[in-house]
C-alpha cells in the first residue's frame, strides 16, 4: 500500500517500517529506498534502537543474505563516506526547474527526488550536530550484528545439542519452558521479550540435520501467532502438558 493511501486510511505501521511511495513511481530515483533506509538507520532512530531496527528489517526482508550484503557492501562504506565528507551545505535545497509534489518530493529533469535523503544533507547533519562519534558507534553496532549473523550461519560446533525433531517443535518447547518458568527469555531495552534474540540463541545452542532457519523458528517462540496456536492445539490433542516449575517440588 502506498504512503498516500496509508495516510488517507490513517494506518500506522511498525515504527521501524519504511513506507512505499508507489505514487511516485516509475520516476522515483532508483536508489531512493536505500538512502531512505540509511537516513532512518543513522539519523532518525536512537542509537539504542539500532540493533532492534536491524533485527526488524532482517526478519521481514525476502532475502536475508542480500540484506547482509547490503549492510556489508553499501551501508558500512556509506558511513565512512559520510564521516569523511561531513561539511556545511550552503544550498537552499532546490533543484533545477523543480516542481513541488507532496511530502517534500519534487520533480526535476523528469526524476523525482527528496532533499531529506541526499548525501549532501547527511554530510550537513553530521557536521552541525557533531555526529561523527555517533555514526562510528552505529557502525560498530552494525558490525556486531553482522558478526552474530555470520556466527549463526557458520555454526558447526559438534558439541551443540542435536535436535532430531521438527524445528517448529523445538521453538514451541522453548516457548513453553519460558511460559512455565523453566527458562528466562532475553529482553529488549523496553523489557519486553526479545524474540529475535531468543531465536538466535536457539540456533546457537542446537544443531540439526534439518536446517534451523531464523524465520522458521521465530513464529513458534511467539505465543501470539496463529502458527504457535495451531501447533499448541495439536499438542493438546495428544494430551501434552507441561506443569509450571513453581508447582513442582
């Protein structure tokens, strides 16, 4: 759904989601969404939210390997470029023979642009707000995120517990152990269950002949999903029951 339609419907997205500006295609700049993503990552969210932001987009993208490549090959080099070229921008923000559109977009030379997402704007924001140390810290967080992804992909530790059942069942049981007080769930900065980190910890703790994929685990460690509910119904039909740890001697 386009941003324009979402505004008319007064629909709110997840705070880390990016809008689609379908109403401006096909004339929208080809790399607009990359620079939109970059501005959100580097300037719009608090530094404490960077890992959550990366988690959200990693979990919701169609090609996770491509997302990792994007961070490695484009985002990290872009941060270096911004830090090295931080400078005042004396332009008035105008374009050649521009025609104003909605939401800060303009048509210029048959291309639709937005000054908010220009690298010259990033250079300016970095200098006037003294953000070089902040961007360097965000780069470090991104590197840490990439390291964790690499560790999960390459984890072939023979000392891991071997799971021979279905991956969905493993995630379901871990959720059950959490709910009944046997395992403590990792938390995010808002003290809510960090299901992304929980899924990663499962992948880091078990090995299996069946590939333990992040996207196949996460729906089953979330007791609010339909997939979890349906699986729970199947186990209930088999008279499965796990008592609360506080009820056991």
